[in-house]
């Protein structure tokens, strides 16, 4: 489950690499609803686990026609600018067993919300596709798609779809959103692929429930991969 960290942080191209999440009980404190944790401080994941099949989740199930139609509409817009949705995201977002998983485990009532392709405000030719948002929009997660074919996951407190629509309604289409340096600082890289993002989000939110809501002895009842995840933070022997 845990292994050598892939050399992914080097590919963030100027975005700060950090994970936005809640606490993990006493093992990883959080000063508010969310905390920004440096990516290099996180438990490393085993790269071989992520094949696009989501075996760690038990698979994704058959595609849901309504979900496929929604994804096809986004894919068609991306194809017009020479980009495509990553296969792992398409499989997860369309699957009958998987497409609600992140919503169901989220401890802060995050919900899946697919946007149309949104031009990156800091990189010509790149696009964002929103796929998950916090209930109160404290943080919003996006696929970040580059013309080179590189795709990764970022988060931001900015709803870029709303920002573009608000700007166009007041100043006309084609206007920028503000200072590029400030906008770049508001976008954080957080995973080298959608599947790796989904796995870390899934395991951390499940851990939160067990560590904060269970009636004592939670670490002893954790699945092996969860205990391994916590050992990254705990003193030797503290998790078992």
C-alpha cells in the first residue's frame, strides 16, 4: 500500500504542492475545517496500485448512461482544443459503484460537481475541469490538463467557472481574472493522477470517521492499509 514516492512533485511547474484536508485524529492535527499539508509530508503511496481499474475500491462497476452522457459533453469540448479527459477519471466518474464514493466518504459534505472546460488563468492552452467541491466552497478540486498530455489534480479556493462568468457579465468576454502571480499562488498541485487523488481522499476520510467517531480502540480495528498510513505520523509502536 505504501512505498517509494514517485518523483511527481518535480512536475508541478510552479504550483505549490500541498494537500488540503482535515485532521487524522491525534496523528495529524488540523487548526480548522481544513489544513494545507506540504505534499512531501504525506505518507507515500505505492505507484503500482494505480492501474486505472480502481481494484483497491473493488472496481467501478458498469457505466451509468446519464454519467457517460455528461462526461461525453465535456470530452467533446476538450477535443475541440486538443485535450481529453484522463481515462481513470472517466472510468471512476461513470461507474455505478464509484461515481458517488467521494461524496459518500467526505467528512465535510464535499460533492461531485463536473464543470465544463475552463481555461487556465495562468497557462495558455491549459484547461481546468472541476470535479469536486466543498459544501461551503472552502476548497474546490480540478483536473488540470496541459496540451502536452500531462494531467494532474489541483485545488483552489476559487470557483473559476463562477469567476469567468462574473467577469464576462461585467466586463465582457476574454478579460482576465486578475494578477497572474496571485492566481498561480491560489492553485495548488495535490496529486499526479486522479486515481491517486481519489485513493488518498478515500482513505483519509474513512480514517477520520474511525479516529474521531469510533468509541475508543479505533487503531486496533483499522484495516492493514489504514494502519500503515497512520504509522507515517505515529511514534514507533503507537498504531500496531
